[in-house]
C-alpha cells in the first residue's frame, strides 16, 4: 500500500548539554527563562542514569553558584516534565533532588557550590515550550543563632518577617523542632523568674505551621528547654522558669511559607516575666 514518509529536523538548543548550561547570576534575580526543549538530545545513556534522568529524557541545562540564600524555583511546560537538580561539575554530577510534576520548590543552596538544573521531559516524546523562573530571598538579620536579637528588658515585644529565613538544623542535628522549618532567633539572660512567650503571625488569614522553641546555652551548645507548635489560630505560647545568669535562645519558625501565595510572613513575638503570688 501507499504511505507517507516524513523526516523533520530541529535545531539543537544552545544549552542542550551540561557544559553549555546557561549561567544564572544572583544579581539578575528574579528572572524568567522562556525556551523550548524541541530538538534537545538525550542527556544520559542506558549505563548512566541518575536523578530521574534516563536514556529517554531530553532537556536543557542551567547553572548557578550557591550563596546560602533561600531560592524559589518554578517551572511550567506544555509537556510532561521534570526538573533535576545537581551539584558538582559536569563530569562529576551529584544528584541533589528530582522534582517530577511538582512545578515549584524552595531550596537553600550551599555557599560557593556550583549547581546545575536540568529541565526535561519524562519520556522521549515529551518536549515543548517552557518557562523557568527563579527568585531569591534575602535572609532576615537574625536568621542565625549567632545573630540573635538581644532582649535586655521586659516586657518585650517585636514584629518581624520570616520571609527568606533558612532552616536551622539538618536531619542529623535537628532538635527542639522540625529541621525543615525556617526561622529567626532572639536571645536573653535568665533572671531566675518565670517567663511567658507568645509567637503569632499577623496580617494573614492563611493557616501556617509555626513553632516556638526555647533553648539554653550558647549557640554552639544548645540544649532544648521547650518546643511547641502553633494551632489553627496561628499563635503559640509557653511559660518557663529561667535560671539566673543563664543564656537562653528563642527560635520562632514556620514551615508553610513553602505553599502559595509565597507572601511575606509577618509575626509578633512578645515576652514578659510572670509575678508568682
């Protein structure tokens, strides 16, 4: 019988290979890259599969140098897609994570480490147009224990914002809370009296998972004193009896800033000494 035989040729994207990855500069953020994976060639062979990539995936590459700041990565495509995140060098890639079908994620890169982003289809036929967007958040001044805001008198009240706060513990050192929570720090010296702490979000109706953690000791030798999670009212409070002359650290943190609408997370922390009658 009769048949039609058609051959099409497509130009290869400029960033089709890891060594030709488009660099993303931190001073250019936020930024959106429109593009296409049509014409891309498979990045891995049958003997070299990693980070979700196989001999059937075809995609394009981007790269950036980590600086320790919270990043938000989002992508939309006209095809079934996945995003693979690597660190290292093109000839020695280490898989950081594979984000198939998520469309967006938060990530805190290690300072001074080179990262590579591969946006590809989930199978050989899956190619098309895409938009890749990356933004970066400046950390609050008291993002780390060493930069905790000192509380010198009571009662104390301060407002702040958790946007840009980075996780304070990893899975191996987590204590007094959740390792994935990003938070900010306060510090005070105990007087031997009981105190009451209240941490709440303000100006938002979105339910957010918040935590209030109290430690004693210097930053390098933290001991968990108490930890409480917030309720649906976005508020948590605790009481504790302090020891005179002992340094205490307060960590207020939130997890659900990782869901839409990615707005600022304003909060208020109040602290007062209790009079025991």
